[in-house]
């Protein structure tokens, strides 16, 4: 393996993918989260790991946020938002969660490759990440040397971190103010 060549290729893939995200979608996503009473976050597999890190940063901002499936997660209500991280937008467990959230008048915010998916059709807002994945037949011009959905999952993590920066700007927060909420029982 030529590490430097591979590294440069992956970075270029990320740059192309992330720069293709629509800023209007981003601002709508950030506003929806910032204006919600409570934020519930879900995802499956590797997308779920990225979602979990996003939920952690939302906590650092001071938002009431929960990772769906944890035993301490309360019920979702109107004025709340369910953030769904799903490349395909078709994962059965996540479709079920989105339907339940909508039935309770909560908003659904989706980050996906496939905004025309079942969850996309339920979503109040979505952010499309134009990456490749074997789990969707959505046609995209994106290519990747990486296996499976890695380009989406990496782009998802970076996008979610950039969304945190957007919320920080709206709330006039700094890394120092957020660090006060960092775990201290480590």
C-alpha cells in the first residue's frame, strides 16, 4: 500500500463529497435542531457510531439530547426532533422510529445519501450527502476507493461536527464554554 497516495485520495473524496452538500439544507438542519425542545438521535451500524458522537457534542452545547435505544431515553414529543443518520434511508428500525416520531408530531431531520427514501419522504428537513454505498441504488457521480459505506460515514461525522459549529455560532459558544460540560468521571 502506498499510504500517502491512499491518504490523498481519501481526503480528495471527502473534500468533493462535503463541498457538494447544499448550504440551504445545512442551515435548515441546524435551525431545526437549535429550535427543538429536545433532540433524539439515531442511526444503525457505523452511521450509528457517528450519530452517537453527534449526540455527545449536542450535550456539550447544553441541549437536552438522547441517543435512541439507551435506557435513559425519555419519550419524544411535539416540539422535539428525531435526527436520523441513514445512508439508505431505508433501515427498517429507523423507518419505524421516524414513523413513530411523526405520529407524535415531532420533527424528523434526516442525513442521507437518498432523500427520496422512505425516511426522506417522512422528513421535515434532510441533508443529502452524495456518497456511494452498496445499500442504495441511488445514482451518484461519486466514486470511492474505500469499502462499502465508508465515504458516507466519514462525511457524516464531519458534516455533523460542522453542524455543531453552526449551533455554536448561533448560541455564541466557544470550545472553552462547552468543555465545562465535558465528562469528569473518566
